[in-house]
C-alpha cells in the first residue's frame, strides 16, 4: 500500500470495519436552481445584463440517506474526466451538490452520477470485514508507520 499523502485523508476502504453494512442508495435526476450575482468589482446600481453572472446549483438527494463511508466511496470514484469528478461534489449530510456555469457540465455530471452511485454501492458492499482482512489492514498501517519512522 502506498504511503498516505500528507494532508490528504485516508482512503474510504481503510475505514471499513465489521460494523459497516452494505446499503443500496439510489439517486434520481438532479434539481437545478439558478444563481445570479453581480460580476465582481461592479457597482450594484444600474446593473445591465452584461454585469451579471449566472451559475446553477445542481443538487441530488440520495435515498435512503447514505452513511458517511458511502459518501466517501462516491467521492473517491476513480473515473470521470478531468473536469467532471466525483471529488468535486459537496455533501451537506442530506444532498450532493455542485455549482456549475454551463449546461453541458450539468448534463455531464448528471450522466456520470449513476455510475458513481453504483461504484459507491459496490465498494461499501465489499468492505473487508473478516478478522484476517482487518488484521492485515492493521499490519499494513503498522508497517507504514515503521517505514515513516525509519525515513527520519
């Protein structure tokens, strides 16, 4: 297992324990809400159409509400594109969301969401729970700590 990058949280797979249970979360089509604001540096009086910026808040509501580990798996999905990544999604405990400027980006995220949900459902269902898997995970962590101490 590669050493953890400083400042980066451990992978979701490392949080799997015996008390993790599979869930089958579903996410339907998103709700899209416009957000219009004045362009930065512009006076708020006498604004014209060219002085305003429109973005869209794109929101999905998972059902049933997923556990935090499921959300971590979803955000770590190893596929998408350079511009359409699950890691860019925000989670507030009830909704997955992202603010986007372009309709093509909204469509790209909406198209990718089903695959990210399937990935998270599959990953949480396959969390290693056996005593041997948990012991191996603990031993890997100890080995990494030893390597880090020996590098100093």
